[in-house]
C-alpha cells in the first residue's frame, strides 16, 4: 500500500504550486490538519501572507482541520483588523502614541475569538473569511465569497455576504456523517475505502461505515 506522505511539502511530482499546508507554516498560531492542501497560482508562501492582521499580541488562532482544500487568493481576516464600532469614532488613536497613547485605557478592541475551519472543507478561489468565523465539517465555500457568519456542516454557501445555497445532504445523512468522522480514521482505512469516499451512494456508505475494511 503506497500512501501519500503527509509530511511532504509538495506532494505532486514536478509541481510546487500545491502543498500540504501544515508543512509550510511558520506561525505557531496557525494550526493545520493532515492532508489539507493549498493551491496557489504563484507561490504557496502566499498563504501566510493572506492571513491578514494576525498579530502575536492578540493571540487569536487560525485552526484548519484535516483534508481541506484551499484555493489561491483565499484570505483570512483576523481580529487585529477590528475597530471600535459602538464608540463615537472608530479611529485607532492609541496606536499612534504621544498624547493619544491612553485612548484605549479601560477599553479593548472587539475580539471574536479563533477562526476555525472543520475537516473536508473546500474554500474556493478568492474567498474571504472574516474574524472568528466557524465553518463546519464538509462545507463548501463558493469562489469570491465573503463569509461573515458561521457556516453549518455540509452546507454550500456563496456570495457577499455569503448565504447558504443548499445543504449537500439530508439532515439525517449529515448527522450520521458527523458521527462517522471518516477523516479521523487511520490513513490505511481511508486508503482502502477511497472508492467509497468518492462515491455518491451516501446511504450505503453510512449504513456500512462501521463494517468497512480496516
């Protein structure tokens, strides 16, 4: 059994525009699951450049699960981009120091927490994910979308702001798939069941998942 090496930076021979993302990341606040890939038109180093306003002193994390597919020019806006919205002015006076340095004393900028992407999520070209967004397992984000609110598992969303287009499967099927969590199987079991995972026979897969070849 020959399984793609999850620790390889460039898994496609003679092609360096697609990488297993976790092997390229240098920022400890970006956490990537196994086999998640990033495909960039120019350079895979652009991924970290497209994680915007990600300042160490804020400490928020970008967490992406296993087996995700991230297209070129996808951008993640982190909490460092947030300004005051309920005050008279949203201008960040304090960052300029001098007599403005105490402008935020006793106050803090909005922080919506970590941005969390589930497993087996496909994020299309030139999409933007806003701070603190949670995207569920199996979701698909259409190209050129701006995601401003959480996305439910196995939903397809698109637009600016992104709205749900449809669910990929029935409610009952989704609940069972979220229980099965195929992405947490041993990689040998995944490999032996590639034909099942790439099939559209959802119910037979669900009904036999616990008995599939190990």
